[in-house]
């Protein structure tokens, strides 16, 4: 996709998994371990990767093909217990992600995380990678909501927190259609990162304002 020059933004909203961090092997491992621990046949790697970006209870319910969100919440708790010990060693920063965040900080452009992970886990991982000082705040999955892509997350929590900038002075950077839907729902600009886990046809069909193929390319857009 031909790139257009990005105007200056008052806030950069970033997805976490598949955008800053390569978490596929960690997610696949922990999901398969969760299924085995619950006495069910683990799903395939391809099936698991297709759910990355969904809220964890929804992803697990979809992979099971049965049960409701309440059961998904129970499984999510089991997953998180496994993840806390076995997940982080299998996570890796995408090359160029740390430089990109440092560049935003140097330009005094505020950056936040808007993730399907719980905020406390995302904050723990930011500490692990030494990125906490480059991120102003984390907005993660909450059982009470609102959660991405619900525009109330933006209108009620994010926008007032950062001085009520006009929607087009904010940009959402992410790898899945959920990130692009969030941008569309809020009126924010959108940047799709094609190196993540999103379905290319679905994401391009949402006509993001920008597309990049590696984290290093993000440096050229600000």
C-alpha cells in the first residue's frame, strides 16, 4: 500500500500482541496446555493463531466450540495461571519495536496500549521488556468493559484522560481487524501492521489509513 505522510498526532494508541510483541508461540503453548489440563483435546496451532487479538474468554470459547462466556472466564483463569510461569519466556519483542517507542518518546508523542490482555499482565510484560517508561497508560480487557473495539472505551476512558483531542488527532496501530474496527468506531486514524496475526484480506478490506510490513517502518511514519 502506498504510504501517505502522517500528520502530527496528539496520541498514539498501540495494540500489544502482534504489534509490539511476538506472542504467537507463547499463546499457542499456553492454550494447548490449558486444554490438556482441562481434559480436552488441544486445538491446532493454526486455529489458535486465528483467535489472537480476541479477548481471552472469547478466544477460548471459540476454540472449544461450546460453553458460554462464563465458562470462558473459568478457562481464562486457568490459562493465566499457566501463562504466568510458562508464557513470558516464549514472548519476544519484534525487532524495531523498542526503537519505535523510544522515537515517540523523544518526540514527546504520548503512547498508550489498548490490548485484549488484562492491564496488569500487560504492565508486567512492559516491565519485562524495559518499555514501561515509554508507555503512558495501559487499557486492557475488563469483564465489566468497555473493551476494544467498543467506542465507549475511547469516549469514556481514553479521550477524557488525554485532553479530549479530536478523533483524527489520534491513531490506532494494530495487527487485527479488531484494532481497525476500534479506529473506525471512534473516528481515529488507523495503521495496520501486516507482520502480525491479522487476516490480510479482512484487514485490507477495512481500508486502513496506513500499512506497514515491519516495526522499523513505523519510524518512517512519524
